[in-house]
């Protein structure tokens, strides 16, 4: 490897081992503090459940270590051991049209990545998740889901790839702007069609039967200014015992989805506190802010990519014999993953702030913090969430504040109200 390629490789290893170090810190912190029951969870969990939680976190982290090492080795062999050069030269030797070359180049990589992920997905689903009582799916359903996901990914990637390559061909000097517009438009379109076209392929949605809950949700959303189009229960329990609830739709008209597992484990007031939290994200325009920030970053990234694409610096850096547009896409993506790593805690910091704002909104709209606290305790218990993450690990990777921090802030809201 040349001098500059060694620098790139060292930077990549630095990113990888920084992640490993943070995971090691988290495990060490859990080993030190994981046996203590926080005051917020007294009378809610016992040492047996705490030990189970610790074991679940440890086993998942070890699995992530193994998975990451495997994929790092594969990436190293592909990019740094002449495999990528051979693959790129083979595509170029076929002398296909620009559009067809793009399809032949990218789709085998998609399928290879999917195939390599299969044993890890199987192990995580049927070994780890099953061991700790979360998995309810069957192998048959897992296979059907995988095939559906692959077919959908193929169709969507084909459409985006075709549109993107046509844009590059038609506008060689401004394709970076138009492709940015393509991705933005695609994201917005997916927000509309995903709940109506794709989600029903995997899950069954039925109207909420509890009339009291329905009325409570409508009343809550009216206070917030959201029009509820439909309220559905999703049959999540046929795959997992994890719980969730979410909104779909853009603007004031929303479709509310509640996992059947959530309905089983939460009472109506707790469910309303969760929905008030989700409404807080909409009211505070968190999705819009996130979309604007991410799209500004994407626009800058597209422009910088365009400037890099104009030369062959990356082609020479990785010692590729053939300069192809498609090889540059892969290499820019690889370099981009290294550059993006230091920005991870920044984006997660703002995400955590948004979660606290949504918690505060839930408190203000319901006038009560106890239901939200009770919900957080139940969710942590049911999902075996780590109650003792290392502060640095949480600061870097957590998009939500640690549960103890959220509970303490909710209690502070109560105290400030009393004052």
C-alpha cells in the first residue's frame, strides 16, 4: 500500500477501534455498577431481573464485536487486497452501457452484503433474542420476511439507481444538485407510501377496539392540534415481544400505530403519555428540524463528492486500474463513513435534546409525570435496557437519554411545579 492509502487505512482502524473501546468502557462500567438497583427502580425490579438485563447487554455487545470484526475483515479484503480492483476492472471489461454497467456493478454487491448478513441475523434472532424471551417469529416467517425485504430493496434500489444514473448522464455538471433533489423527494415519497404499501406486506393492522382509549387519543390529539385519521393495532407479537408506538403521515393528519405488545403491557394513561411524547416531536417540529439539518449535510456531502468525482485521486489512491464512476461511489462512501464518525455524538446530542423536549411536552399536555415515568420503567424492564450505560458511551451512541436521566428530569418538572 502507498503512504496515503496507509493513512486512510489507519484512520479507518482508528474509527473501528474507537467504537470497540467505547463498547469496552460500557461493559466495564456495567460490570462495576450493574448489580445495583437504582432508586427509581426499587420495587420494580429485583436482582434476578437485573442480572438478566446485564447478561443481555453483555451478550449483545459481544455479538456486535464479532459481527463488526467479521465485516471489517471482509471490507479490508475487498478494498485493500485487490478484490475491488479486480471486480471494477471486470465490470469495465464488459463494455456495457453506463446504465447497465451501474446495475451490474451495484446489485451483486447488494446481494453479497445481504448474504453475508444472514448468519448474523439468524443467530441474533433465534439465539440471543430467543434466549431472553423476545423472539416469537418462526424460521418460516423469518425466511418470508427476508425474501420480501430483498424484493422490495431490489425494486426501490433499481428505481433510485436508474433515476440517479440517468441524471448523471443527462447533467454531468449539476448531477450533484439533482441527485440531492432525487434523494430528498424519494424520502418524502417513502413517508407517504411506506405505511400504506410496504408495512401491510409484513404486518396486519386492525382498528383499536378499546373505545375508551380511542376517545382518549382523539381528545389528546385535539388538544395538540393533530387530526387523527386512523388508530391501528399492529400484530407485532407474531415476531417479537418488544413494544413500540409511532405516528405516520406528514403535516397535521396522522395515522397512529400501536404495537399489540404495548397494548398488553400498558394501561390507557400510560399509552396516552407515550402518544403525548410523540405528539411533542411533531409540535416542536423535531422531524422537520432533523430533515433540514440532514439535508443540508447531504447537500454539502453531494457537492464535495462531485468535486472528488471530477478527478481520479481516489482511483489512484486505491491503485485501481480502471477509473469508473461506480468505483468512485464506493470509495467516496467509504471515506465518508470515516469522516462522519466524529459527527455521530453531535447528531445524537441534538436527538437527546429533542427527546427531553418531547418528555416535557408530554408532561405539560397531560399534567402528569407519573404515567410517563411508569411507562419508562416498564419499557426498560420489558426490553432489558441497560440502566447503567457509561456516560461517554451514551453521549456518543445514544439517540435517547439514558432512562434514569429521563425519569429524573420528569421528577424535576414535578418539583418545579410544586414550587
